């Protein structure tokens, strides 16, 4: 409890009341895993503390409202509101992010989007509490001064809850909002879209007022989420986001509130999640995690030798040679005498070292810029890198545009995931030429498996093909679109079994092709 | 035989029935009915495999649309929501702009409300024929862009588009007013018999206007 | 004694072990109280007569937790508990685990069995069970399941017993307890590193084990255990010595313990604890997700989930196996015991959620894809308990959203089953499909 000594006497009573009411509120809400809430003197009427998920109630607000309503009713209503956010909407950061990102996509403006998503979550959580948990929220909303936004939202409540909240009936303003299935979680994104359509003019009108003045329940912070939730949510959000830009924009806006998962995991993201380039890298890292390949188990095989494994009682028909006199009390009697049960041992098969991996990625002007659109080439490279890293191998990245003219970046074999993604996400946007000598020297260094992802518009393609066909490395070439250059590679692959060429028209397939090759190379089940 | 649900013999629900349940269910029902009506129209129109904009074809489609919506009860907001259902491509996988627009126009023309506002700004696609045959005494405000044939065959109603429209805006209109806040495309006012078209910004091309008036940024520009 | 007194005694025993013997951080919150899961579940196992698998790193108190609980709950001096332990290694024999022929008598042509302490005493501890051959693991679990032990032509019956088995981490690399055997355990808990402060405290309290020693009584017990007596007489003499140990604990540590009759009463009280409708409906919803397959009728380890199945978001899609019938038994028993222990009156959803991860962790076989997706996640628990906790929490959220509807669907099903002509309630969850199946209605 914060600063008990300064609390006025009434607050002491409040605490007793809270202790009495909390078990009942928890029971009504089906026992959420939340500790006893506490009081504070600042912030919105009800909020949640980071990490230990403790609801915080604003004692000033309660005291002010106590002039109009019994304190018990106020406390119960505030707790219902807070708990409903925890148990119903948004429930987790992934949902919160998804709702916010959808609002941002529609409204463009960060603050408007924030307000819209917050309002929507309030409507869902409040409606859930009123419908399912016999909440006293209507009594709270019936009292106290209202902001213009609250006038509309409370009119909506009057319509959808069938109660009189004593405000100005504002049926026209809420006409678009009343038939939205707020409690159907599967339709939340579509419902939010409809909600925003209905409330947009009002949002734009009230934009100038500060967020905490817009509704009494204030803003829903992103700080309340724990690092493990953030990791999972970013992975899901990367999958759902339409483009790296959308991911980067949302992350950039929330950077101060969200504790970057990479800050803690030593992944060398530093303070960078906020800058577009870093957010971009995080996007591909998180997205690639969704394509995880199962880990290979060390293969076990029969050893070819029988060994005494365990005892069992001897039966008359069984041979003598396996009798164990030491466990048989010196007796040769069926049922007492013990015989060794022999089994063929299992040993670990020959442990083949997983080869390292070299990802050669084309970032010339004809390839998609990974910062503005989802680049399946980068994602494919990322999936390959992740799979090899997970098998304790190292990964090198050769990102090229016009390599002989300096348009290339080479990352030598490393196990640092952030560095790998940094180089994978680099975009040159120039011409396309490989420095064949350089690539060959890397390929000879450690016989890595090679993944070449390009649109085959390489100016020195003949040289590249002939050099690759002389290599012993396993090469997977993934080419995007139907380009004549690919034919030359395909011809080379007919002669050389170490080269596999995949043409894709739908770039979506790149990660799958890459993972297919990895699966093949690493002999995964 | 033992009843495996015995423990719930005395269950009494504490959940309140809120008006929301009824409202949301009714809305879903309307969307379902509208989708079914649209399905019938498309079925009728696709008999000839390809849909061309021909005068008779449009009239026929409108007639079918008016017929299929007779039994459906809906309001102006449902029309807007249905536009998004069409646009989403998930609930109705066959949005064909021509018939879809004619269907929406029929819904607007037969709605109980006289003033209809469609906030279509977030739609990925635009609908053609919005405001087609809008009768006198009715107004349609489209917030966002509209496709081709906006306000075509207008019959005295008032069509406002806060964004831009495609080609053939006001084609064959007889009376009424079309206001387009931004640009409009080619053949604007083709076969126009009367009424006014007000365009806030660029007109890509005027059609052969028989009668009526076209204004661009407040200045009369047609008929030539 | 009253129910409340028994509970008070059990609570005092928990507090005593926590404060004096097994130092560890609390990691579980129930009814606003903090508990250490290893200690709590060990105690509930002893009270219930259940089977607990305790996993953890070597030297982090897996076995000692069980020893302390076994000693105090069953009034057995620590030395006797140690002497009855079976330690797991590949060469372990049936003779050392169950009993052996009386060699003297065997030489005179008589078959007589000398039973091991392990089968005679109610507290059964198997150290490193995963190192035992499967046949021996199975033998122990069979014996414990049925409460009878056989050797040659003799049999011994246990009317009261509990099993604690310890094992190294049950990850893919070291898993040598096969799934059917794992399923026999009611709960799996992890004995964790207590943190540097508690660890240091342990170093300062090395004499703590002496608190539960009593060499004289241990010798007496040893004598009685060796004697060939009629079962009732043996039981009564063992009980008398145990009670003497109880008196000793009362006098030396001011610690009340439970005698055999009291433990039986406690079991009756626990068994009488009811489940509220939310706990009941939630448990059904959980079981539905753990066993449902729309395509193949139920989950089967041999069948793979289809891509694009409507139920992809539910647990069934991530699981390889089907929940066994032992899971709901463990779930209900431990939830009841927990409700009794915390004086909750009846089992609510909170108790089911609290025990759920520990009942499910060792039983759920997740798909490789699910494992590889989540194994790198930040977490406090070992992967299996973490995944089970997530699963329990996920189902809780789904239940929380539609609690009233699920209960209404079950109530409606009751009426249909009784013959009323009603339409079953529909919804988007396997439970609704399972209800239809129970009612023998086609989908």
C-alpha cells in the first residue's frame, strides 16, 4: 500500500470495505488471478499496475463521487470495470494491439486511434460486466458530470443495456452503434470498424481535449503487460499486421510504454525498437518465429548388442545362461530365481554436425523494400536462419544489390539473431550483380548450405551459375517471378544434384520453400 | 439411465438479457436477408455469364433488385453496413460492382428514410450506380468515393459525394442535383435531360449533355 | 475432532514444514493466500492418498519435501521413511521393492515372504523413478493403484497409502517414464531453486532433519515391520508406535499431527466437498477441448489434426493425445482437497484453475509445432507446467466469456435427456458438439 500514513481517516474505512468487497467481486467474475487492489491518489479512477496486475483505485475520485453515491456502489462498479478489462476485453496484449492497430489503420491519427480503441474496450468490458456479472456500473454512470464523449457512450448504454442513465437521449448519434455485437469476441475487429464509423465525427470534434478528460475511466495503458506477454503479442501482431510499416508505426508510437522484449533478452536491440529500422528488424524476427520448425531429436538407433537390462522371475522353460545367481538367493527355483532380461541397447546415431548456412539475398531495386511492404524474401531468409540457429549452427548473410560497385553487406558466420536480421533487412535498391569471387570464398570457408533468394535479374548470372554449379555445397535458389535467368539456373540444377531451383509466382510461398529445403537438409521428421 | 447433466438440474442463469442481444441478432438477420436478396439478384444477372452495362440490362437488374427487397425490412444504417459486408469479401464472396451498386440504389430508393447517409470512406472498393434513379424528395450523401454511373437516371433526388466519382456521373438524369466535392471522370452528364451536377474540382470529360446544367468549382461548364 | 480442527492441524503442519524444514518461495495464489506448489501438492497428496511426481534439478529438495510431508502427516520418524524409500536404478529388483522369500524358511522347504518396508508403510517414496526399468515402474504404480502387493503366492493389502516419485526433468531428451505410466500420477510439481536467500538459510539449518528423528521409535518400528504378524495386529502395533511419535512431536515441537483415524476422517470431509456449477461446467469445457476432434470423433495419438479445421484455435489442435479418464479424477480430488484445506466451502473455478496445470502438465502431449513455438518463451515454470498453465488460462478465458451460456446449455441438455422436446443450445466451442453427442443427436 502506498503511503499509508498520509491517508485520511476515511481511506482506512475504504480499505476495510475493499477487503470485504473484493472476495465477492472476485466470485462474481469467476475468480480472476488478481491480487487485492490498492488505493492511490493519482491517475484514472481505476487502473492496473505493471507486472503484478494489481488494480489501483483513485481515492480522490471515490471521495468526490461519494457525495452522490454510496461508497460501496462506487467501489464495486470500479472494480467491475477494472476486472472486466482483465478477464474480458482486451484480456491480453495481443488483442489490445490488434484493436489499436485496426483503429490506427482506419483513423490514421495515433491519439484518435487510441481513444477509439479505448472506448470500444470500455463498451465491451462494461457491457460484459452488466450482462454477465450483475454489475452496479449503471448506478455509477448515472451520477457525476459527463464529457461530450460520455454523453454519447452513456446514450449507447441506455439503448443496449435498457437502463435509464438520466442523460440527454442522443439516439441519432448512437444509431450506428447499437446493433454491434460487442460481446462476440470473434467479431471484435469488424465490430470496432463499425464502432469507429459511428463515432468518428465525435472523436474528431473532441480531439483537442486531453485523453484523460475524454472519459472518466481514462486511458488504457500498455505498461501493464509483462515481458513474456509482450513477446507473444509481438509475434502474433507481426503475423496479423498488413505491412512492416504498420508494425513499425504501432511499435514506434508505443515504444515508451511497451517494455521492449529485446531489451531484456540481451538481443542487442538496445533502445532501438522505436526507430523504424529497428522496429522493422523486430517485425521480421517476430514474424519468422511463427514459422518455427520442430526441433530435431537426436536420432536413436539399435546398438546391435544385447545387454542385461532388468530382472524377471525365471520360468522352467527358459535357458540357464541368463540366470543371475546374485539375485536368486542361491536357489534354482521357478519364480524365485531371477533371470536377466536382455535388450538391444539404443545408442545415439552418428551425430552429424548441422552445417552452417549462408543466406544470399537480393535487395536490388526490383525486389520489394522490406521496410514498406512485407518482403517474403527477407522472411524466407529469416526462417532459414532461425532453423539453422536452432540447430546450433551459424549463419552468414550476404545481402547484395550491385555488389562489385559496393552495394553489398556481408555478415560473416555468427549466431547473433539481431545481427542476422539487421543485414537481412538492409535494402540497397540499386542494380543487381554478385561479387562471385567473394561469395565463392565464403561458400568454400565452411561448406555451408546456401540459400539464394533473388528475382534472377542478376547481370553476371552466367558467371554466377557456372561458379555455383562447381560448388559442392547444397544450394537452394528461390527465384521470384518468371525470369529468363531462372532457366539457366534450372539447367545447371539438372546436371548438379546439389542445386535445387524453385520458381515462385506467389511470394507467399518463399518461407515454405525455404523451410521445406531446411527440413530436407536437416532430415527433420 | 443416469443423466450426465444432473448437476445442472437446478441451474438458474444470472445473465441479464440486454436489448443488445436482440438488436445485434436483428441486425444479423437483416444482413442475412439482404445478402440473400443480393444472391438472388446475382443469380438472375449471371445467367449470361458476363455482366455488361446496357440500358435494358440495368433497368432489368433494378427491377429484379426492387422485387427481391420487397420482403426485407431494413433501415438506412443497414444499407451502409451491407456495403461493408459486400466489401469484406468474406460473407459474400461475389461482389460484382454493377449489380451490387444497383442493389444498393434500390435499397436507398425504397428505404423508409428520406435522408440517407452512407459513410463509405473505409471501403476498399467503390460501388457503381449509387444514387441511380433516386426519386424526388430523397437525398443520398455518400461520405467517401463512389464509382461509375453515380446518380445516373436521377429522378429528382439529391446526391452528394464528399469524395470523387468515376465516369458517367449523372448519365441520363432527368431532374435533381448531384454534388461531387472532389473530382469526377469522363462522360459526366451523358444523355442528361435536366437537373444539375456540381463538381468541386476537376472533371475529366463531359458527355453529350441534352439539357440541365453542369458546374465546376461554381462555374457553369456545360452543356457546351 | 471437528472438521475445522483437522484443517487447523493440517494448516499448522504446512506452516511448520514451510518455516522449519522445506524453504522455498511461494509460487501459487489461491483464495488470496500464497502457497508453495511443491509443498502444497505434496501435503494434499499425503492427505488424499494420491500419487505425486516431483521433478527438478538434483539437490533441490525433491525427495526431502516428500519425506517431511510423509513423516509428519503419517506420524513416522524420518529414519523409518528413509529406510522404506526405493531408489531408482536399472538393476533394481522386485525383491528390493516388494519382498523376498524368507531364506531360512526356504531352506527348510517353506515359502514365506519377507515384505519390504516400502510395501508395508503407507508413505511410499520412489527416488528417481525414471531410472527404473518400465516393468518396475509399472509394478509400483499397479501396486499403488490397487493397494495390494503380491509376491510368490502371498499378498499384502494397504488400506492407506500415498506415493511420491521424483524424477529428472521430463523433457524430450530424458523422458524415460512412458506416457501411460505418467498418466497414473495425479499431479506433477517442480521442486525449484529456492533463491539465494532461502538457499543460504538452508545452509544455516543443517540440523533441521534431526527434528523428525527418533531413533528409539525407529528401532521399534523396524522390529515390528520385520515380524511376521497377522495384518490387523501389525497394523495396530505400527499405529501405536506412530501415535507415540505423534505424542513426541506434540511434546517436543508443540505440533499436533493426525493419526490414522483422523486421516480417514479428513478423507471423508474432503470427499464430501461439493463442486459449484462454474467449477463443474469449466472442468467439462476443459475436458472437451482436451479430447475433441470434429473429424475423427475424438483425439487419438495416432491421428493428425487436419489443416484448416474450424476448431484450430482450441487446445485439441495443439495436442496429440486424448485426455484420459484419470485426469478428471485427479482434478476433482485435488480441487476438493484444496477447497477443504483453504476452507473454501466448495470447489469453485479458482480451485480447478489452481490444480489444473499440475494435473495436466505430465499428461498433455503437445504437437512438435506447438512445442517449438513456445519453448523459447520467457517463463518461470518448466515447459510442461508452463504449457499446461497457459492452456488452463486460455480455457478459463473462453469459459469466462460464455459461462452463463455453457451452464444454460448443460441445463438444457439435462431437460432434453429427461425427455423434453427442446433444441440443444449451440455455440462455438467443442463442449456444445459434445453435448449433442451425449444426447445422441447428429451434428
